[in-house]
C-alpha cells in the first residue's frame, strides 16, 4: 500500500512539475532572420540541467516529420535528435541558451541537399544551372552499371537543424548558435536489374565522406542570411541497418565558431543489445547482471515471452539501460504483482548508479513503466 500511495504522489508531483507556472515565465521579443520582432514566452522553470528551455508557443520546423521517413528505424530517429541535443550542450549550455526548432533550412532546401549531385548531362536534361546543383551525395550517370553504383554510395540520409537562442538584453532573444546533425548510412541499399543489393560502408569511409559533406554544409550555411558569424556545431551520426533493434550513434563532432574551419573531436558512444554476443564479449560484468535479472523473471513468471535490453554507453561507461518485457497478462492484479516483482529485481540486480527503465507490454499495449535513476530513493512505478 505504501508503494502504491508513493506512485500516486509521484505521478501528481511529476505532472504538476511539468505544467508551466504563470509566475515563472518571461515575455520576450524574438528577433528572427528577417529582423522582425515576435513576442514569445520563456519559462523560467527548468526540469533539470540536462534539458533546454523552449520558447512558447513552440513553432515546429518546416522539415518537421521528415526524420521519421528518412531514417531506417524509430530507434535511429529518436537517438539522432536526442544525441544532437547532447552534442549541442558541449557548446551551448542549458543555463544560458534556449532551444528552438530549426528555422533556416526549409523542406525544399533539405530535400535538394539530400539528392545526388547531378552530372553535367543530367543538368542539361533537366534544364538546371550549376547553382541549382545542390545534391550532397556523389553523382551517378543514368546508365551506370552495378559496380559503378556500388562505388558511388549514398552517404547522407538526413540533415537536422536545431537553433539556440540567447538573451541579448532584458526582454529580447536572438540567435546564439546552430547545431546540425548529419545522419549517415552504414549500409547502402540499391536496386539493379530488379534485384536489391546491400553494401556495408566501413567506418573509415563513412568518417571521410561525412567530414567532406560537413565542410560543404558549413560553407553553404555561412552564405545563409543570419548565419554568417554565429557558432555552428555539427555532428556525424552513424545510422544502423533497417533490421537493427538498437539505434545508431554519433561518432564525431566539430564547431565552427565564426568561419568554416572545423576542429573534429571523436565521440565514444554506442548502443549495445542485451543479450548478445557483443555484450557478453565487451561488457561481461554488465551482461552477467542482465542475465541474472532475466533468469529471475523467467523463473517466476511463465507467461514471459521476451526480454530485450538496450544499453547506452559513453566512454565504455553505462549511462542507461532500457528493458522491454513482453508478457501475457490475464488481469490487473497480475499486472500490479508483476510490476512490484520487477521493481524488486531492479533494486536487487542493478547498481544504484545505473539509470534503468523497464517497459512492460502485452498484446494489448503498454502495461507498466518502471524507472530507477541514481538520485531516487526507490523506483518510480506506473500501471497503465
């Protein structure tokens, strides 16, 4: 009973904490790229140092939704955006900068940049000028054979823009910086003579081509009105194959403070599937903890049908473990009992410093959510 009351209390606390307080909002005037003034609200309340405050009302980018159909999986699209927010924090601190969806690259521009570069013959056929030849992927003639196609992989899958605003005086905000994410294909899929082929792109090739594309993107952004001198941070994201059950990751980033020069820094991030051969080989201690947790789940609940974990590592240190458990339930009481049992296993098997999230699902949908973070006295449990 104590835990159920605590769950209700925490739910109300989280809900009230997420609601904006009228007394804690600043009205500001935003100077946009057309030098016109627009009124907006900046909430003073901030959930944590890991999140940016956002202008209200929220104005989505013109490219909103494109990321979902340009990237192979929902795992990739989520991490592509969340990872760019982490990269941005290396240059634009959350206590000083305010997040805004990208406003400088519209849908038409992004679509053109994602194309292949046209050959001179293709430009003539389409009655286009060289200035309209904006594709950032390698050119390919219309009569290319299979070997030529494979040698001219499509590297850039998507380009994402985030803007970061800063207060210029007491009641005005202006653009303070831009973050750009480049989603790159680790597998190039193409069709020749009606047959689908796949070519794995090596990490070395992906890094080389990704950096070349990034340099051209920076050059073009500097020619965009409003972006001539602001700091621009750009990250390279390795997208996984469409059959992958773990997301890709950013592997390099750089910042151009004013000009176009980029000083690249490597990133050691990765997602690892539990259970898997890679997890057992590279993270044996963590693998053993997960295996022990899995064994206890299967031992006491025979309706279990699958447990999958996705561990996120930075510099080989586990940052978060997300676990999906699919099980067949026959009543609400069984759901509550299972959630309580899983909560105890989390505290028993996983270290206090780990962030662990467990999603319990059945054939009818989400059944329970359990979250344990390092600063929690006990896990948060929600029964749907």
